[in-house]
C-alpha cells in the first residue's frame, strides 16, 4: 500500500508529460492541418480570414489530377519519383562507400581527403549553379532527368559524416574476426557491416529520396525548355504556389 | 592512390570527349540542319514558342493558323510555358537555350537587348517580312499604338512586336465613390472613409511609385553604360519639387482610408472586400466585376496637390511584346511567327479569349473592345501614361523608398524628405559595381 | 609483423621493403636509381611494366597515356591558349536571306573558355600525378625483382582492389562525382571572382576578361563604389553569424531534448508521436515555408486568429484588428525566422538524435543510476558527451550549413519583406538576408556573377575559420578509438 503516494505523483507527472507532447505535436502540425484544410476549400486564392474553409469541396484535387495544358501533376509525380528513386540508390551507395572507406580502411590520404571534404562543404551551394548548368549543357544533359539525377547525387559522397560517425561506433573486433576468417575487405563490407548498419541506411535513403522533391532551384534551372510535362513536382508546385499565394499577374 | 587518379582521369576525359563532340559554337536548339540555299521548301523548320500559362490553348490555335498561312513550308513548333514577367530571368541564364519566340513585358527590353537576346528588326528583317508576309515593318509600326511601338524601340530600332497593353489605372466601386470624387486623391480618400472602405495601391514598387513623379514631370533614363539617371530630388520642368511630390505621397499614405498593397497582392485584397477602389490593371478586371458587380468603373489615377499645384496622376505605360531570339537557328521564320502572333487577327483572338487589351489600333477601335472597362481605363490614363526607362540599380532602392512612404518612416518636414530623396537618387544613379 | 619469407605475397604488404613511405623521396629514388625502363616510363608509361612482364598493366597505362595526349591535342588546345585573355573575338551576325537563318562568326565564348580550360587543367594535373606515381610504382617493381620478391600477376593485382586497396575501389566513383559536380564548378566560380562577368559582359554576346582584385576592393569599400556595399556586407555578415548560432543550437538541443523526452520509458506510444513529428519533414520544405509565410502574413491567418482570440477575451475593442508584422518588420522578422526554423529543424534533429541514442551505452547509465545520479546529472555527464562525440563534427557542419541556409530565409522573406533601410536597398540587400541569399539575388536578378563569387569566397573564408577553430578545439586528441 505504500506504493500509492508514489503512484499518484508518477501519474500526475505522466499526465503532464503527455499533455506537453500533445501540445507540441499540435503546434507542429498546425500549418500542415491548415494546408490540408485549405486544399479542401472551394475558394480560389488565399483565404485570409478563416482557418478552416467556409466551403469544403474536392474541386482542388480534381483540378490537380486532371492534366490541363500546364498543370500535369501525374506526370510531375512520376518524373520526380523516377528521379528520387535513382537518386536515393546512387546517394546511398556513394555515402556508404565513402563512410566505410574513411572509417575502416587506413590509407595514407585518408586524413587529407577528409579535410578536403570539409573544405568543399564550406562553399555555398548556390554559388556554382551556373557552372553546373553549363557542365551539364556541355554533356548534353540539360532538360533531361539524368541530368537532374547527376546534380542531386553525384556529389553526395561529401555527406558521409553521419554515416561515418555511425560506423565509428561499430566494434573493430567484428572486422578482425572477419579478417581472421579469411574475408577480404570487400567481403567484410558487404556481408558484415551493411547488415549492421540498417538505421543509418534507412536514414540515408530517406534523406536522399527527399532531395528531388524539395529542390526547385536547380530543377528550375536545368529543366528550362518550358515543356511542363518534363517538370518535377517542385517546379510545378512552385509555379502554382507562386500564382495562388502571391498572385503575380502582369 | 594512383589507381583512383587513373580511373578518375579516364572517366573525366571520357566526359570531355562527349562534351567535345556536342560542343560547337552554335549548340543544338532543336532544329534539323538543312542545306543552305533552299527557299524554305524542303526542310522542316523547328521553332519553340514561349507563352504565359493562360495563353497555352490560345497559342496552339494561333500556331495552327500560322502553319496554314504558310502552307509551302513544313514546321515543327513546340509551345512552352514561361511567365511573361519572368521571361528575362530564364532567357538571360542561357540565351542559346531559350525559345525562338517569346512573350515578355516591355520593361525587360533594355536588358534583353544588352544581352543580345533580341533580334534587331532591321532592313534584312523588313525584306524578309515583305517577302513572305507581304507587309513591311513600317506597316506594323503604323498598325499599333504609338506608345506600344515606342516601348519596343531602343536607340531608334524596333526589337519586338507589341501585342497587348498592360498598364495600370484605377478601378472603383460606383456605389461608394462617384465619378467626381474619383478625380483627386483628397476627395477619393474622404469618400472612401465615409463609405467605410479603403483605397488600395502598391507603393513599394518602382513601377507604381514612379507614377507620382512622372506625372509631375520628373524622369528616369537608362544610360548607355547601364546606369540610371534620375532627377527626383530636384525640381521638375513644371516647377514642382521632388520634396513636394513626396510629401503629397506621404500624406496620402497616412490617410486612414489608404491601404498599401504588397506588389502582386491586389487580387487578394480586392477579394477580401475591404476596398472600394484600387490601382490595378486588366488582370484584375474579373475580380473587380465579381466584387463590385458589372457596373464597376475604370478611370485614370486621381490627381494630387504638390505644394499649390495640382499634378495629374501619372502612370507607367506597359506593354507586352513578342520577341525573337537573336540566337535562334531560324531567325527568319521565327520573326514571321512572332509577327503573326501579334498581328491584328491574333490580337482580336487574344482579346476574345482573355480580354487583354490589344495594341492594334484597328482592333482597339472595335466597339465591343472599346467598351471593355480595361480598355476604357487604359485609354483614360493614356494621356498621363509614360514609358519607363531605368537600369538595374533603379528597382530595389525605389522599392524600399516606396515602403518607407507606405509605413510613414520618413518625416514629412522638408529637410528629412530632401535627405531621403538624396539618398535614393545616390543609390539609383550609382555606378554599376 | 614483417615477413621475410620468399613465399608469394601481393606487393602492397611488403611496401616497407621497397619504399620509404614518403612520396617525393620515393620519386627521387626512382628517377635516380631506376634502370633504363624505369626512366623510359617518364615518356612511355607502360615501359616499366612491359619489362617486368606485367603486360596487362602496360597496355592499360599506354592506353591511358594515349587518351591524355589525344585529349590535349583534340580538345584542350581549342580553349587553353585563350585562357589568358578569355577570348578576343566578339560575336557578330549576318542574316542570310536565302536560308532565313542568322549566321554567326566563329566567336569566342568567354565562359566556355573558362569552363573547358579549368577542365583541362584538372585533367592535366591528374595526369601528371598519375605519371609520377607510376614512376614510383615501376621502380618498386624493379626493386622487387632485384630482391627476388614475387611480382603479382594481373589477377592478383585485381584481387588487391577488393582487399588492401578496397578503399580505392570504393572511392573512385564518389570522388569522380565530386570532382565533376563540385570541385570544377567551384574552381570556375572562384576564378569568376577575378573577372568582370556581369550583366554588361554576358556571353555569348559579350566577352568578359580578367580584372584581378578589383572586385574585392569594391566589396570592402574602396574604389569609388557606393559606400553602401561595404556597409551592407558588414550588416549582412553580422546577421548571418547570429542566425547560424541561434539556428544550429536551438534545433540541435531541441532535437535532443525532444528525442530524450519521447524515448523515455514512461512515454506511451513513442512511435506515434515520432511519426507525427516526421510528417512535417515529409512536406517539401519549400511548400511548408511558403505556407508558413502566408500563415504569418500581414492581414494573414495568424493575425486573424489572434484578433478573434483577443476580441473574444475582451483584450481589445470590437472591430480593431491586430496586425503584427511577423515577417515584415526588422526585429520581428528576425525572431520569427528563428522560431520557424525551429519548427522546421527539430523533427530532423530528433530523428538523428534518436538514431544516435540507440547506441547509447546503457550499462553506463544503469551503473550511474545505481550510484545515485539523477536525470540531470545523467544527461550532463553521460548522455551529452556521448551525443556530442558522435554528432560533434556534424554539429560543426550544421553550423556551416546554417550559414549557407538559403531555403529558409529566401522562401520566408523573398517577396514579402521590403527593407526601409535605403542604404541596404541601394546594394540590393535586406536586414534579413544571409550572405548566400544576397549572393543569390545578385546572381539571379542582376546577373552580377562576379560580385556574387566574391561574396561566396568571403563566405567560404568565414566558414573555414570557424571550422578550423572548432575542429581544433574538439579533436584535441583523436577520440575515435574511445567508443569502438
């Protein structure tokens, strides 16, 4: 029976804890809820006075999925999905390869390479946009999805830090054991380390998959022929949002 | 280490080989290379057109008509989407990858010409035009309104074909404001206040704010080296000082019935129903009709008092132009297409589809077109509509100045206003960095 | 363990017998002491291998050398000679009435010259490095033959690429990608900072050329430019740093705290809560940012909600509207942006922190609890050091990323924030601009690539200084072994 006082104190603490969490979640989701609610609104343009739409309707979704001359959401979705899949495969491979090489292999140029990677990360990405565009143009890859994939994933090896941090916490004894069993480095990589790295692989896959959906600056610059069927979702959305949220007219 | 370098080297060179083969001074722009010397009969002419999103269906029709107008020639014409107000950005990033024919707003003309993106319509073009379309450039110039042709001209040469008038004027709700009250800012604002509504205007914009100064006789000009000259901190030829104009603007902005509108937000403010008058253009005609009924009125901007002189409300005249890419692979045919897309029938078709005021004089005098509220407003304003000529350094400083007026952060005594104007002019006329 | 057996072993395990471990001294030895074929390798890369009967390698190296020479003659010579002037032939056109086409002369495109020259330089430098390393390797082969050690067959050589030299196999493609799409564009844009590439000098119509340090002088206030450029640079720099500090640390600690909170044993349904937070990541950043921008707009929803709430509570009179300039006034905008960034960044950091905390040494925590430590002490002395170790380098990278955090600032303020500071406006900057957004605006809207490059270099220098200081502070002692 002496457990009871502790129980109520714990109970109160638990309730507060959960109330706090619910509050946080609510704050975090408010704009998303607004987004979803507005998408069901029949009102064209920006409603500034009501949080929830005055008139609920599915008309915006109808408009979205019926391709018209410009807004072709299904095509955009497929384009972006294609690019994202390819991108996530390449990026994950590159990131894991670089992280493994810098964490497990000891070679003379390891530290210099790592320092170089740090230095390269210090330059702002938007600086070299125009040069990347002309490199792609020289390769004939502007206005192609392959070009987009390259832009998003070719330099992904530079983002190896988190994966390397994870690999650093893997016990070296495992590698030693594998070596004693006669496995080559390649074998160790494929059969021992990769199965152990599931959380980091998931993280890398998710973050690299999301990149093409979110970027519109590079996408807009590379897909510049004006053929809207080639666009990715981000270009299309940016175009639409530009018109809907700030009605740029003339 | 050596092997990384070796493999990397091999692959880099492979890529540059690919680049070498595809990199010639005139990169592919989607056309089939034919043998020179044919009068356009054998080969297919490949063209790309860029137009606004709302124009896509219209452009498809017009392109079909173009093909029928020149049956001896086979075409392959692709239509792409490009915002007219942002055309310059995409074109200047890579001129050779831009479309052969594109629509743009006239304020982008100087930049496009400087970058070599617009084909000069000179005697050669004139000859080609006469050869195929049986009309000369002078005919085109005479067919369209003087202001529109002026906006497409730089240093005496024509660089594009005008097809639509795009300036701003004032819409108002006749149930709140009477035609007399709309004539000056003072009466307009008082009437709005008693009606419980507001008057909206964008001040933080080099396009709208300039109207106050141009109306008073001040000017801006684009110099040959790309800098801008501006005289707003002095006295205009009509005897009004820049200080007086600014003080008048400050007074207008401080009035409780005045609502400064964020550039581009006019439609939303109109829809909110809190306005009874707005400085806007044809793009808002439909919204005005929805909000205020079909009886809504369009007229010129109100006048204001600068010192003891009454200054008519000025506005910047703006037009939409159809230009030809100087780096196009088929400049001749591109020019013919551009001319076709902006001739009288096309302008009429455009008006029918989208109620865009034509610049073609004959089309505009058609009774149905002439009765259009947007056309009426533009016509009323045209007496005080000025072509704007300004360089790159003009826009941001003036935008900020307009915002300061809108927020009232400039004190209205003479010294402060003069100082603010001097800062503004210093920024605008600065040499290019 | 040094082996002195004569049994066959792949070359690299006995590097210590044939080299001194330093590249340049090896090179000197190779040139001086090499036999005829080694010296011949200076000209014909495959010579040394052919002599030692490694014919495959000889063939490979010969092909490589031929490719480099072909590249130089067929491609590089078109552009590199013009590198010094960046082109002299102005573009001219004539219209051909017969074909209805415009014909251009063989004009110089300054940017193409720059691009392909840089590419050529990179290829040449790599070729020289390969050649020198080749010399060293070939000399080692000679030594091995002299010592009677085993010379690898081709198959054995290939085998080393999966084992001792696996890092080379692993790194080649990523490095190539980085070189093509990161290093070369960067080099080009750094060089642009020393030219006059801007709207008045845009290829293909106009040429641009080298101007040396003029742009740097202009940025830092001298040279007859408007005084405001240097002034704007100083102000934008200050805000960039302040922002980076706030943005990084608020989201970092926020993410860790939230993750700990949710990870706590007494929390029910942790997966559900985590999933809900992750929903905000799923929405593309620019969509959510544009949304939030309108959410907080003047006369927008948030102000509307506050007005209704305040009216209902009787704080303000009926009919007045509350209109806080969340994103349009200087001080307000700064705070709002940091808060919105917390909203964007915490779920992401929480995800990372959750991953990191799975490997938290629980036994340490258990023992500390037994020893009587409370939650705060556990956090301070066990959890935080561990998390800081694993994510420390990433934290520094995050700080640098936030200095360059283009999206958040640009999307939240681009079309809504107008500065009332005339001096800033005169240089196309605003109070909420980061160096990168200012750079972007100069590039996109004004095509002022040269000043944008200068600002980019300035950003790099700032970030480099910070990173060096931070890394030296943190990695004073290589702790990598501690947690293995």
